[in-house]
């Protein structure tokens, strides 16, 4: 069910650091905004998903963003690109995701006096580290977010910004992630029909996702469980300070530690094949992978950190372990192996119920629309409910 606003046309520009992100994580919201009679404009670097965004009927604009760079000259140029685009498009409102668009697009929005909503979908290395570049980034966040509405995906991230005085409480709102289409992410079998138990980690290949802890845990228990398979699905992320090299992954594969699946759009199919999803991340905004896994009735092993513990309740729909602790992770994996299949199935079903009740896409989109409508001075005008 969606809400439709009658005879009101306003332009909302949505910015991100990749077209991939907008298509995979925000497509439901984009479609809902179009149904609300908004003119939706998308701004992101051109990639293989840009054409798919245009096919949604949106105006699309390319912008050059070096997501991994820290060159101030590049960032000044990026700010100027935002200025020219925002000036040309003249949107009624901006909805901004990811770090560099949030910072530089947010600063430019103040110069042009455009109402803006910034979304913090995870804190990343800026808050995991305390070096000079992280301190500068936090200062820029504070400047960018002044007087804007700021949406957080978990309470811990919100508290972090409040404690560091980067935002004021009245600016903040909490929306649980991007939401999940629980009908699309629905297991056909519930039980993976594997002769061998399969554990699957899905993430970019960076150390902050707990990939090294996963490998160390497997090494410590592999000999005891020769019939258990361990897999990794995800792309390399070269340029990130914690990136994992191809040589490391090839060594793990050659040593028989893991099976590397590479990168694929068919994530749903790979989750379907697994018995348990593992994500030992150091911190998340609200993990999309865990939401997808839980929606597909898969038990989960993850870390007791923001963005992961929101999805998994320990001993209910999975196990929580301390971050950066391969020994605890290994014990949790062994515990999952020892569970009867019937108990793993029950865990998975509980996880799906939790996602439907708390993280379904309709719940998330409704919260976004309420905030956006108020920001655009639409408020609670006559709304038609559409099934």
C-alpha cells in the first residue's frame, strides 16, 4: 500500500556516490516518490546501473566522485559540480546519501538555500579511526548538517553524532535502513538442500567487514568439520585502506579454506543455497545483507555492533559475537553446526518474522514519505491510499 498526493508536483533530487547504490538500495523509495507525483532527479556517477535508473523514468545526471580519494582539490571540484547541478536543476528538496555527497552536497545546499535531508547509512572508517583526516571529515559533517534534517539507520550512530555535537537532537530522525521487499526476498525452500552445511559471508572485501576474522575462525575449525563448506561472495574494493588483495583471496582458495564466488547481482540465489549467513563486521548502518538473509529465513552469525545487533537477537534468530574476535566467531560457527536442522529452520523463521514486523519496505517508505512531505511543506494534505 502506498500514499498518493493529488495534483502536487515538486522536484526532489536524490544524490549518492554510485548509481549502483541508488538502484539496489533506494529503488522502492524512488518508485514511491514517483507515485506520490514527485519529479525525481537522480545524481550519481555513471556506472552500469545508470541506464536502469533512467528507465525508471527519472532525470539522471552524472557527477564525478572519487569515493576513496582525500585530495582537497578534487573535493573543491566536486563541490563546484554540485553547485552547477543544483543551480541548474533547482530542486524543491535534496535527499542525500553516502559520505562525500552528504558533506559537499550538503555544504552547497546551504549556499543555495535548498531544503535538505541527509541520510547517514553507516559511519565507516571516519568514525572507526581518530586520525587527522577523520577529524576533518567530522568537522565537515558538522558544517554540512547544520539545520538540516538528518536521518540515521540505527540509534547508536545517532548517539555518536549527538555525543560529538555534530547534530542537535531536534534535527534527527530514525528510519531502519532502506527496507526490504519481503515478498522478493522470500525463500522457496526455507531449508537449503545441501549434503554439506554451507556458511556464506557476503560483503565487500575489506577488513572492516570482518573477513580476516572469518578466515581465522575457519582455519581453527576446518579440520574438525571436513564436510562443512565456507564461502565468500563480494567484490574487491581496491583503494580502501583496509582492502584485501587478490593474492590473499587466491591463497585462501588454493589452501581449501573458502570458495570465492566473486561478485554477482544474483545475491538472492546464493543466499538460498546457504544454510547460515555470517557477517563479522566492525560496524554497519543497518546491514542490508543481514536483512536479506533474515527475510529469506536464514539463521545468522554476526557481531554485537550497531547495524548488526539491530537485525539479530542472540539465540533467537542467530548468534551475536564480539567484533574482531575470531575465537568467539569460531565457537558460534561450531554451535550452529551442532544445531539440529529443525532448530536452524526455527531460527530462520523467527528472523523472517522480525524483518516483516520491523524492516519491511512499506514501513520504511511510509516513514520517509512522512518526513519528505513535511520538508516540502506538503504536510498531511489529502492522501489517497493505493493497494
